C-alpha cells in the first residue's frame, strides 16, 4: 500500500519553493498538467489527512494524495490562490462590513470540521492560515497541527499552535477541543475589528471566545456565527438545532444540565425535586374533579418556564427587547422585567381559569 502511495506522489514534480522553512512547494501533476501544493511534514496527524482526503469540505483545500515514509508525511493539496488575511490586516485593507463576512464563512467551515465523527480540531487558526480568493471565498489552510477530539484525552501530548492564538489548553493543561478553535476565532475577530474603522462592537463576543475556561466559551461555532450575524445585523442567519432531538439533546436544554458539570446537575436535581415537593404540598382541594392535579402540574410547569426563560433568554425571540443591550447591568434588569411579565401572564391565566371553576 505504501509503495502504491509513493508511486502516486512521484507523478507530482516540484516547480518552485513556496516556503523553504516549512518545506512547502509548488508542484505540477505530470498526468493532468494541473498545479498543486506539495508539503513535507515531520509533525502531523495522518488520520486527519486521511479524513480530508476522503471528505471534500467547502473552504478547505482538497487533499489529492499523501504518502508516509521514514517518519515524514508528504501531502499533495489543491492550490488555493488569493491573499492571506494577515496581509490584508497588516495593510489595513479591511472594511467594517468585511469583518462579519469573513468570520461567518470561517464559522461555516469549522461547523463542518467540528461535526465530523470524531470532530476535527484545527488548532492553528490565525490570519496567515486564512486565504481570500479573487471571488471573496474564504479558505482555511494548514492542518499540520490538527487532531481529532476525543473526550477521553486528558491533555494534549504535543504542544502545537501559534503564540497569541493558541488557547491555554494547548500548553498541556487540558485536551484541545472545538472550544480551542473558538478561542483562536476570538483572537482573529479581535485583529479584524482593530484593523477595520467603524467596525461593530464585537468586544463581548471576543471576551466570551477567549475565556480562559473552555466551558465559558461558546458551546459551538454555530452559536458564535449567530452572535456575529446578530451583532452585525446580517439577516438570514438563524440558530441551527440537531435534526434528531434525542433524550440526551433534550436533557442538555434543561437549565442545570447544559454545561455537563456534575455540581450544577446536582443543584438542579435538588431544585427540581423541591419544586415538585412544594407543588404536591400545595392545597388545591377547593378545585373540582381532576383540577387539583392539573393545578399542581401547572404550578411546576409555570416555575420551570420562568427558570428556562431566565437561563435561556438568548434563545428566545421575544426576549430581544429586554436583553439586546450590551451592558450586563441593563441586560440583568431586562431579564428581571421579562421574568415579571412572564409571571404576570402565567398568574393571570391561572386566575382566569380558577374564576370559571369556583
């Protein structure tokens, strides 16, 4: 198998040197006459390149062939012509509208990588690894540091990434995860914002992306894409949810269980058990027929609705008038007002039903 692979690689002739330090060459396919990129790597994850070879991902250069020999991996990739984002940032050739345009495209690329089984984590997202072609299409290149994310990994065994963009966990404290790429996305967004005069205020998003604790960052790049589009006022972007809502997905929507932290789940279980106990003890004997049971269930649901809305206000369209401000204090006041309105509606509904029964 290795000999066959080497045979395939031999059909690509080196034409020029693109990057002598990283052993990147411009090559030509002697069979088709097409130009491509040839990379020779000492540090790599061959499984990632196998995945990219077998899966065509929009915004990622195609991997035509690869060969591993004597501890080195030779990869033949699609040649992407365009400008590095780092060059555009350096020359201040970035407009305010360009920032969300680039970032949402990057999010869409990462959505595909992170949705792989297991997820592919790039681990080296930075402006020099982002190419904009002549048509404005965004490409994410250089998967030398990439790896598959697996929950069982306690920490990264090899320290890879670029200083200034690498997340804290890339220095051996934890295992890299999709949140590692989100950290780097925050850094790229920060650079783009600084280079673009009159750009939207993305500082709350940047702060959330670059949180030290991965669990405090955006849960996924879909959330980040939505936040960028919402901040920039880009229409047509909506939050995406899994097509199949299984039991695990449903549980992760319940406040207290979404983060996966055991201590939060324990507090949530105690709270929900107490809520049910209080509802059971509530005196509803004055109501006729089956209404006492209905009233108890309604009490539990009403309080849960308030808890859910309070912790998931960003998901709710009707919460925007109360919580769209950037100030945390004003947002907190808005949430309180929203909760008061919800409580009023729930109590009013209960009072109307009770007035007809008694």
